[in-house]
């Protein structure tokens, strides 16, 4: 009983600590990366603003040949470019994926491509264009596209640009005959892309404007520039980061199942919870206000949306949505109560996208640095482990890890214990300052490593196996 009690107290001490977010460089050399996603396997696909999609492997290497190169089709000045990528839920059988880019005329294009049947690392260059949406200005293009748990493709559109939504697009539902597709600006669109006849999509019957010519694709209104949205892959909740005008950056959350009555996120009537320009606006009671927001202060200027953490490697990350800001490079988390916590700055990156791998672990990319980082919780060691001269590396580990001690504090025995307290591995070691342990027999997850020293003292730390 004493052993169990002591172990329980030790566990409480470990998990009472707050997480420490650290960025671990995973791959470098990208040219303006703006999206990271996966196709249901271990690869990551990195979208470069100039028109290339590159494959990033689990060992951090990047394929020399791009998965797709459509740079000749794209205008990439300012906020324009190849901005979004989404793989069809049935990608393994139909090979379809979809992109969002601004063409050489500056208009938004949603197009379908397919993978080469003989090489899974190369895409066919023939496209089927589903939508072309007229853009009046060069900024506020939105860009994210994602599949929801309902199997439909969601498309986030900015308000068309300039500043203050001068044309009132975000609240507008009246079609301009000269530019009919501009009614989609400032909206979230939802379409079913499983049609085999032009325009190669249909409108879900649950869309709020279903049956209304020219409006059926619209799911929600009142967005300014939704720079990244995502779905919680476990429960289908929708998270949208919407860039503010001058004062407030906002995070919107819509629980699954999404309402089919038409969501209005408030812009240009409101910026976050604050009044912006309510001329001609519907009552505030009809609008959906942010789940969380933060002020443009301390260098913040433009929110970058991320993901609700659904991985298993870092328990401290669970039940939190991750996002950041382009200007201050601080990673932020918001919990279920809407409380935001903020890290110090990882400056020099200009973070514009997060990524989620097939296991729900998170990555982040800097458009300026061209670096893809893995987001990890570095609060792995108990204080006495490090202060007594021990270190464990790499952590997270894949095939092995090494424990290094000082010349006056040598390990004689190393134990690996799972989080239930079960002893999985023990090894008597020599008085060598460094001892390497293979981890081939361990599954992915978190473990405790206990070191017994020459004087009989035990020191413990956490180990993550990837």
C-alpha cells in the first residue's frame, strides 16, 4: 500500500504542472508555407503560397518532386496565392483532392485534382474547376477549405478586401447581376462535391438557403477574413479564427451538429463583441458572437487559426484549441471556459498555419522562416531529475533514448513504468555516464523513467514515445 500511495502522490505532482509549449524544428527550406494537412496517412502535405504542394515525410525529409505544381495558374502577390488544400474523405479509393487558389485575374478558384494512379506521391495536373468567385480587392481572400464530418466541403471566404467591408459584402444576400458570385464574400460555403456532372457539386438540402437561386451554397454570413478554420476530428465542432479590423481578433466556435438556420458571425456590424458599423444591421440577438477574443496589443495584429488538440501524446494539451497571431508569433490556447493563455514569442516566423497529422498531433509553420515545427509539451522532467545532473534525450523518442548523468551521480538501474504504475522494463546499468535504452517494445504514449543511483536515491522523469 505504501508503494501505491507514493506513486499516486508522484503522479499528482507531475500532472499538476502546467504545460510548457516548445517548438521542435521538424523541416526547413519551405517557400512561404501557408497550409499543412494530411491525406489519412503518415505524410504531411505542405502548401506553398506560390503554387507548389510538397510532401513532408515522418523523418523530416521532403520529397524533391512536388506533389503538385500549379504556379503558372496563380497570382501570389499580397494575400493571394495557393491557399487551401483538402483531401476527399474517400481519397484512398477515389484519389480526389481539392485546392483553393487565386487565379491570375485575382479571383478565387475551387478546383478538384486527382492523384496519379501509379505514384501516390505525384498528382495529375488536369483539374476540374467547381467554382470561380469574383474578388474586388487583393486582400481578404480567406482560403481554407476543409471537409466536415458530414462529408461536405466547407469553404471560408473573406469579405472581398479593402478595409471596413466598404461594399457590405459580409452581410449582403442580394445578388449583383454584374458580379453574382460576390454574394459569397464574407461567407462560409458548404457544398457536396460528389456530383459527376457540371458544376460537379450539389447543394446540401440542409443548407439554410437551399432552393434560393445563387444563394444555396451559403452556410453562414458575417465573416471578415477567416484565416483558418478547422473541425474537431473527434466530435465535429467547427472552429473559425476571423481576423479583426483594427482592435479585436476573434475565435468562433459552432458545436456539431451545425444549425441549418443560417449563422451570422456579425461582421461588419460588430468587430468581436464591439460595435463597428451597425447601419442597416439585423438585431444583435440574431448574431453569433465570438467564443473568445483578444485585443490587438503588444504587437498582435492578425489571428491565425489552428486546431482543437485531439492527439494523445500530450495530456496537458487536451481540451484546448490552439491558435496564434501573425505579428507577435505567440502561441495561444483557449480552454472550454473561453479563457486564453499565451506563450512568449517565437519571433522571426510570422506563423500563418497550423497542421494536424493523422494522429492529431500539431505542427505550425512560419511563412517568413519557411520552417515547419512540431508543437510539444516540454514540461517533461521533475525538478530533482535535472537539478541532480540527469538529462534524457531525445524526448520525444522514437527508437531509443539516452540518459546522461554527472560523474558524481551515476545510474545503476533504469526502470520504465506506464501511467498505471506497471513496471514495463528494468535494466541494471554500469557506471557509465551515458546509457542508451531501445524503445522498440513500447507503444506510442507517455511513460515514467526512474533512475536509481549509486547512493540508492531515485529520480524520475517523463518520457514520450512517438
